[in-house]
C-alpha cells in the first residue's frame, strides 16, 4: 500500500482520482478548502462518498496558505507515513471567472503549487503530478493539439496561472530531481461535474425548461473527456518519467450545437436557445493529440461521448431533487 496526497480532493476530478486510488488498495490523504468557487453542495456530495471509505483521511485546508498546509501535511505524515507522491488537483478553475478576479488564481494555482513543491523537496517526496489545462495552448493551436504546440501566449489569467505552475514544477525537477508529470486536461465531464461547465449546465437547463445561453454561434467545438478516463490517466501519470508534459483528452469532438442536440435526444426534451456574443476568453476549438499519453503511459480514452453524456443524464435524474437547485453561475 502506497500513500498519496491528493489536493482538491472534493473537486470533480480529485474525488474520482481518490476513489480510484483507494480501489487499488492505496492510502489517500485528501485536502481541500471547500471554497465557494461553485456551489459547495456538489463538493460536499463527492466528499461524503469518500469519507466512508477505508484508508481515506480528509483535512480541510487551503494550499495557498503555506504555514497551514505544511502543518497539516506534516501532522498527517507523522500519523499515516511518508508520502509516495503528490497529485496536485487543487486549483481555482474557470476561464471566464479569471477575467473578473485574477488574483485568486495566482494565489491557488501558482502560490499553492509552490507551497506543495517546496514541501515535497523538504520531505523527500519523489513524485509530483500537476494538473494543467488545454487552455494553455491559446488561440491558434493546431488541431489535434500536441504537447509541442506553443503555450507561451495564454488568453486569460487562468491559463497564465497554470503556465506559471508548470514552470515552477520544472524548476523543482531541475533543482531537486523531483520526478514530475504535468497532465494537461481537455474539457472534462461526467456525473457530479462542475456546474459552471457547459455539460452540467445544459443537462440541468434542458431538464428544467430553462433557456440555454450559448455564447457565439454554437459552432465552436470541444474534445470532451469523461471523468473516469481522466482519473485513470492521472493515476498512470504517477509512473516515473523524469519530467514530462502529457495531454489527456477525449477522442471525440463535438460542436456546442451538436452537444445540445445529443442531450435533447437523451433526455427526450427540447431546448430553448438564446445566442449571445462570443466571450473573448473562450477558445474556438480544442482537441487533444494523445499519442504521447498512449506511448508514455499506456493510456487511451475508453468512454464514448454518448455513453458518458447518458451517464451524466442518468445521474442528474437520480439526484434531481437537489441537483435542480444547484447554482450554475
């Protein structure tokens, strides 16, 4: 049994990664500050499923507060044993929201990552997995996008903060020989997903008869990735690689209009759509080249888009009594 620190453990991806690690027989030290970046009921829902599982230990703490996070991690280490690796999934996410309040993105995504890297080098933790984003590729990335595409021109503070975190991770690899894998996620969806993301919003709005808000003409496209595939890829990224950046992305792309039609089909309900001008922080398209993930980690996405969306639709219907009231921003 190995001992892993998972930050952002009440988050959409973090909770699934922790659950998978526990299923594999490992111990998980999970930390999260349970902030209100989006409706906290979803975080509490995910956390409630984890807290009953053997070998899971939760601590409420903010990774951007150095003294607090170090104190918590040192205490957990004394009680539970040395860490075999850190999976840093704690992040302030959201492309558009980072335009309104960029400071909190720097605090969590840059300073928080620095605090964890410094803790890792001081405590001899050999492996560090950092979650990054496809948003880092900016406006003119080739499609499907390889890891070698330019990432030096982010379009908003969210992507810029992730680029800063990546640079710090490389510096700590160089200085202290920490083995680092950076995983760049492409749009993730699934049951109990983030309510500020298009997939959750559309499922809720179509079910509840709320008009859909679409920015642009709806022909912008995304390569969606199911959360179980992302969790599996993140765990595979614990493999020793020296220092590598790896895309984890869906094998199917769809336009926003196509996604609406798919959800209409799966719910049996028709959407009312209102179109608005495109937000300048949004990318027109993203689609991952995942050849490196397959070659380096043995990872390939498995869940087909329609299957994954159906899982989300079914989850929503099963939890509709409270999910219908989730604030989608």
